[in-house]
C-alpha cells in the first residue's frame, strides 16, 4: 500500500509538472486560465491518547482550467480536478496503549490513504454589466458554506446568480442540490464535532464509509443529495439561499443571508463591520454577528431553536495587531439548543483550528489573539479561546455516567507563516486543546487532550 501511494503521488506530481510546462504555451487570455496547486501537510507529533492524529501526512494536487469566452462574450466553462491522498508517511496501524499512535485520517478522503481524484468543479459562468451566474459543481463563498481549510475542499452542486445593479449593494440568490465532503470532514464529525453534529457534519463519523463500520453509507469526495449529506438518509429538495452585502458607506460592510433547507431548517445570518482608521498605517475594526436556526417543514433533523450572537474588536497596525472576540449561543436544552451544522459552516468569531464549540448548547466563548510581522513575508500568530462547558451531549460514549461536559474547554494555537512570494506558502503551528468531554470513556481512552504540531506547504502556479 505504501509503495502504491508513493507511486500514485509521483505520477500526480509528474502529470502536474507536465501541465505546468504546457501552460506556458497558452496564448494568454485566448487560451483561458490554468490554475495549478500542490499542497502538503505533515503531522509532526501529538500528545498520544487515541483522540487526535499522531503521525502521517497528506497531499492535494489541483488542476483547474477556465476556458476563454465561448459562443458569446463572457460565457466560460471551468473544470477543476483534485487528487488527494496520503503522502506515504502515515502508519495506519493504530498502536495500543500507551502509544495510541493514530494515523491522520483528516488529511485524506480514504481511510487507507489511497489517492482519490474528484472533478470537484465543473461549471458554466457568465458575467455582464447587470448580473453574473455560476452553474454547476463549485466551491461556495457564502457565510454558511465555508469552513476551516481542508486539503480536499467541500464542494457543492449549485446554481448561483448575483447582481451589482445598485452601487454598493451586492445581491445573491441560488439553490444547492448536492454536496461532496472534503478530507477534513471525518475530523469535523468526530474529533472536532465530537459526534454532536455541530462542526460542519450533521452525523457521527461512524457513518462515513472511510471508517468501514456496519452503519456506514457516506463516502468522502462523492456528491450526495443535500438530505443524504446531512445524515438524514432521505433525499430532499436541497437548500435555497439569498443574500445581500452592502458597502455603500465608506468603511462599512453589512451582510444578511437566509438559507432554506427543505424539510430541515431555516438559517438566518447577519453581520456588520465598521473600520475606524486611526492613521495611514493603523485602524480599529468593530464587528457583530447573529446566527439563528429554526426547523421547518417535516423537521427531518428534529426541532431546532438555535441562536448565536457574536462581537469582535480588532486593532491592526503596520507590523502587529490584536483582537478580542465573544460568542454566546442559546441556552435551550437538548438538540433544540445546538446548531445543526450539516453542510460545512463556520462563521463564528471564536472558532479555532480544532474547536467550534460556539455552535453547541449554552456556550459563552471568548477568544483573544495577536500577530506580529517578524520580517517581510514572515508572520507569527497566537490565539487563545475559552469555551467553558456546554450543555450538548457527546455521541458514541460508553459509560455509566451521563454524556455531559466535565471540563472547561480551551484551545491555544501558535504558529509561523512564511510567504516569500505569490507562489509559495509555508506554515508550522502548534495547537494545545482540552475537550470539554475529557474524562468520558469513549473507545479505548477517556483522555481527550491535544498538544499537536503540524507543518504545511503550498505551491500555486
């Protein structure tokens, strides 16, 4: 398996290099645009407790081509192919106690790390002075369809329209019919969401085919109807979305979005931000957000009555910056009081690399952070988030006690990012995390702590 993985990675890199060379001969705009990206992530080490991955690495090769105008002006076709897999560095055999040397499942879409290709983007796009449209498979840049970075992204089959007919006002509308989960989805369901359904996947990670369990029925990097992708085991009529962004006042941006998920829930998201320049090189930005969810139709995901408020203040100067953020989620009991986060959403100000507790029940979340520009292209960051204990219950517990929080959850992230030019990006970071369910017996160990080191590199052409 290791040899096959290495050979597949080598073939992908050679093929990509050939495409890179061929792209030089494309005659500018008349040949369209070619986007090539190679990304790799390696788990350096972790506190070995069976909770977080302790070893391994993954890669992603992206090749995307958008044609020049076809048939009529401004009508184009885009195709993006993504190849993801293990880089041949992962020990997939879990060691028993006390080592618990767990492979990095969140870096590939296959449990054995086998290379897997997906045509994640296949769309038609059109733009004129009045409106624009993008129809087909794509990534979606809306508040409730974006999540933390993943090697293989989440993709959506969607039909989106937009207009900037009024100066300073952007209107969007569309309908999403299918979704494909990326490489981080298993971690979103299990390690990050802890089977609560609040971290971008609406079901337990046992339902992913990649975990080879008896109840598995979802495969990563494969398109499913939105109802099936939500873990409801039933097709629905998808998810409709309308949104408005206003920038007509200098230094002000206001957003309002509504998502209607057929027979599941309605989501309402609003955000406003105002920038106060202090001088030519520094400014203060004030932001506020509100997220609400109500069940609708047949309420296939159960009754939902969730709300979350957020506030953030940030100061940025030429060489450094600091911020403080707060989120408060609703205090209703049971599933009513937590967010049904089934389709990859993460707008909360207090989210960290491996924690999204603001979507759980009755959470007061705080986050502070700072950055410093060490030299041109080199940036140091540190963030600390405190989540307390939520009223959500963890799934998959085997214990005589209730499945409720025992600890005040927190996460500390520190890292260095180096971007020497537009083509290269390097990052190393450490994440220290304590789960609120630390001490609850699940699988082999009750310990849920992280002291996690990773390195990442990205090359864009």
